[in-house]
C-alpha cells in the first residue's frame, strides 16, 4: 500500500491495511516520514516503511507538487524493488494525488495487480482547497483521474455518490468497488453515561481543521450556544492548515473557557477521546468536494453511538434520514444553532437518534457479506489465479471425463472435497 499521509493518524488507511492483515494478507505500507529520520516499524501487523520525504500541509501549490513528485519517485523505486525481491502481488494506492498510481507502473507491466483508492475526487477537492481554479486545470485533472483509473485494475470509491460521478467521467462502473470506511474502535474505558460529576453539554468536531470543513462556522454557533445551554463546551480534536486562524478567531470572539482545542490523537486512541462527548458536529461548507463526501467523522460518531448534527449535503442525505441525524442547512449558523438546541432539549431524541443511525452500520458492516474491500481482494486474486491456471484446468477436465467411465474420483472432485 502507498499513501501520502500520516499513517498513525489516518483511520481509513489503517483500517484497510489492518483488516487485510487480519484476513491473511501480508502488508507493507509506504508513507512519508514523520520525523527528520525515516524509519521502518510494525504496527498492528502492518510493516510501515517511511520514505525520505516530508508531508506538506500548507497552501503553496508549487511546494505541494514538489513534495508529491518526490514521494512518487521514491515510492516507485521502492515498489519496484519490493515486487522483484519480495514477491508483492498487489499494489494498493490511496489518493491524493491520483498520480501516485504510477509508482506501480513497472510492477504492473510484469503482472502485478493495481488498486487505486479514491479517498477524494481530485478535481472537486482542488476547487475546494484552492477556491479559485481555471476551467483548464479542472479539465486536466479530470483527464488525469481517468488515465490513473485506466492504469489500475480496480478502483475504489468511498461512497455511492462519488462512484456515480467517477463513472460518469468515463471509468467503467464494473471496475469500481464502493468501500465505506466502517471503523472498529477499541471500546472506551469511560462513557457519557458514566460521567456524573458535572452537567456540561459537550459538543465535538474532530479531524482536519480547514475552512472548507466549516470550523469557523461552528465557532459562530458556539458564540450563541453558550448563552442558551448551561455549561456548554465545544471541543476541537485535530490539526490542519486553518488551525491558527480558528484559534485566533476563538480568542477574538471571547470563547476561552468554552472552546477547547486538543491535539490530534492516533486513530486507535480516538474512541477514548470522544467517549464523553454528548454530540458530534459536522459543518462542511457547500463545495463540489464536500457534496461528494461522506465525512469519516460522522461515521465515527455513528459507530461510537454519539448523536450527530450534520449539514444537508448530497452524500450525507443519500445514507442518512432525519431520524438518524440532526440536519441543518449547510453554512447557516442559525440553522446549526436550532438543530443543536432541538437535540439538547429532547433527551429522548439524543438517546434514540444513535440507535436509529445504527441502521447505517448494519447495512455497511466492515466484515459483513457486503464488505467491499474483502470481496474486491478475493475477486482480484481469483482473476489472477484463473489466468495462471488454464493448463491445470484443462488437465482436471480431462481427468474428470476419464473418471466418468471408471468410477474413480476425478482430480476436480478430490480437490473440491479437500478445499
């Protein structure tokens, strides 16, 4: 696997890599280095190998491109080495960017299977992140997406809305698998019900702090809620390119004592951090990218049984009904406040809403029969096996015909009984 990410803090990539290990695969994960010295370590059965390039989290486009290209070059060298020396049978590339799939180009020429995992649709994400973008750039990014998907044997989309968009841009629908991240958290040692020493109402937003994700809008709502809800607290858990701006805004609004900022935590510690929260809030702005997102933080709240307050955006409404989450109109602070107040004042709703939201969990269980990732890999290697076993299949069929006259069990029957 390859991803331009901080491995320890990235829930989706850790879930996918760790699950493949549980299902019997051996996984090596290539990522940028976290410190000055690149290292290799094993975490929950996954071999994590850092490459000698830093992950960039700023807004300078040229620095982004340089960092991406350096990572791509180093990943291509390491992928090729692992393929020829360690017997790697598949290379699974997580975007962004899509062009990381070219790290698998040489192994693919020699029969290695390639999977491209589209966490985000790059054309839409580019428009959302940099706000101003030319039509030519967006057109080029759509062609880049199509070429990268063509290089892969299989493509993964993170929800059905994104799949429809990618398919409409020319990627064959039969090539795309939908894999919704459904985290498996370590049970927390403390829950909201066990918190009896205070009467605070705690609302949380965790993950990336960015303008497109509406953290400043949540602060605007908090400024009203502190006057409506006794002992109201807002907690941000995470980091991002807008952290300093959000900190400055919070201070300028006089929200010290009500708004608390926490450093991001490794994914396996997240349930403990969120366990005492009374509500989770998602505030994504309306952009081409957020309309396609099924926010991972929302899924975390569902899995952990935390009532969620969310904007009316296309992908969210595709999966969730009003009895499963508390909707508000996107980018409308007054609507956000009203949704929060309805949830706060209705204790029965706070109890029942997470129970209703479990329907989403049951329908998309990670280890269930509809597990997109597990089925994808089973099919991937089944296809590989078919191409390499044609001669053996011919021999089995010949033996089967001979056994019809003699009554002796054929190789196919014997193989099947052993299997």
